[in-house]
C-alpha cells in the first residue's frame, strides 16, 4: 500500500478522554477510531492487525479439529429463559431491544445457549460425538464502565469455541488440547514469554477453570506466578488448598498485574440439560451431552500487545501481527530516488513482502516519527545518499542502529 493513498492519518496527540496506552497509541497511529465509550472502529491498519491475530487463532483451532461457523448476534429470549440467563438479575450486561411487531430480542453477550440449540438439531447418538464448533463473532456487553481501550469494550469480536462430548474423560483430553493450542497462539502473537496458564475458580462444574493471563502493569487482574513451573494462580483462589493441589509454595510466587487474554471452562451439562441436548449411548440410554467453552478476544489480544510492546516513540509490533513487514520511506524527491524507490516497492511486492510505502510529500523527520509510531518491524529508507552507494538504509524497530544493505540483501532477508 502507498501511504499517500491511505485515507487515515497519524495524530500528534491522543484524545484527552483516553487514559489507556493501547487506545492512545492505536488512535494516534490511525489503527482505530473511537465512536463512543467502549466502542471502536478498526481502520485499515488496525483491521490488518486484527485479521492477523484472528488467522493465527483460526490456524491453531483448526489444527485440533475445530469447525468454523457463524452464529447470529440477535438472540431469541426463549433459549436463555430455559437456561435461566435471560433475567438481568442473573446476567447484568444484556443489551435488549423490542421488536416492532411485539416480542423482545437480546444482543448476544455469549453463545452457549445458541450453540446448544443448534447442536440439539444434529446430535442423536454417541456416534455423533465428539465435535468442536467455533466462531469469530461480535459480542455486546453493557459494561457499567467501559475502560482500558480496546481491552474492555461494549462491542467486541470474540473467538468462542464449544466442545461436545459423551463423557468427562473425553472432555478432559480435549480441554488439554485447547490449553496447548492457546499456548501456541500466544507464542505466535508475541506474548508467549509473559502469558501464563492461570488457575481460577471452576464454579459448580469443575474444581478449576483456567485463564490465560498476560503480565502487564496496565492489567486489571492480580495473579501470582511460579516462574519455574510456568503457571499462575488468580488472587481469587490463592489459598493453601489450591497451592497444595498444584504443588507450589507461596514463597515462590511473584505477584503481577495482568490482562486476561483467554479462558477455558468445563461446562458439564449446565446448558445441555435445560436445552435438551441429549444423546443415546451404546446401551440405548439417553444422556445429556458434556460441554466445554473456550474464549479468546482478538481485540483484547491486540490491546495487550500494544500495552506490552511499545516505547516512548510508539508501538513495536511483533512480526506475525504487524500490519506490514516493511515500511519503505523515500527521503527527497529527485527523479533518481523516486524511480529507485518505486522499483524497490514493486520488487518487494513481487517477493510477497507486505510493504507500506511512504511516498508522501513530507519532511524526513515527520516520516520517521510516523514510522516509529506505527511500529512496523523493518524500516527501509531510500535517499540520494543511499543511492550513491546503490544501497538502502534499514533499521529494525527494536534496534537503534541503521545499516546500509544492497537491494539483493534486503530481499534475501525475506527468503
């Protein structure tokens, strides 16, 4: 993409009502636009990052047998009444609306009821199980106070995966597969070294559920990390019985603020029983399906990346989720430089390298400041000075030194 054709622009200052670093930098860099409290648009650069996060998640969930679907945001209250979750006193984040011809709908805040209703149409016997269905879908939650930029919003995309089993043992096996897939996801998006599988309350269905928490000073949660075992415990369950179960000692735990970027739950028959999601076993007995639920918010992951990887100049994107791999910048407007930069742009595209080409009529200092703010991994500068040596100047966003290389050497980086 040519930056002169990018309709968004960078900003020197963030809106005065934004206090979170992720929102400030993403708005200044032209990645997102705030519509209202807790509601953000994803602009071209931000949408590219979001889709890269989604695709990493999709690849890892597909690898463990996930089947992608797309459920509706509009929810009929009948299924939710059956599960007992339509009443605002039970779920207090509903957005609800009246139909013109009578009746009431809700905007989905999660989809356990919806997927259970769908599954009940296709599951008859034990031969139909197990299976695993997931989606990327917009959720709506009427948060009392939306804050933390794109990490806590009233409208957001969620990857929610649901698994369906004949017995607890089968659920346990798949549950661990999801935990491993999540570990791979967070490694690939760049958060692996600071994200921990965290033990949390399991509610009425299992002793524990698990959160995936990224340590960060901007986090809203408090976890206690055992770095030698690479696990953590949420503050809400930090007690001697839990520590004994996990064979960890309190003195080995380090307190950290953290951002919850994913979670996995064993649901048991919580939704299958009220929604009549049953199967017939090998002996002909009718039984409720055993379920699990597994969530990751791509936008929340994106916000956590910005909170974790930025400096006083701007964002520092990990390479797998960066909007582009190369930020090509031309300094000066001599015909020779323009021709050289244009050809390099085409060569990079031909080599399947994602490149943002800053061909705007701006001073070098402005271009470099924008480049640091936007945070693309590799900056490549073409100028009259570099052309004299038939080279280009490259600089990685994570490093301070510029290096002159030939075009051939630059292209070899991506081979």
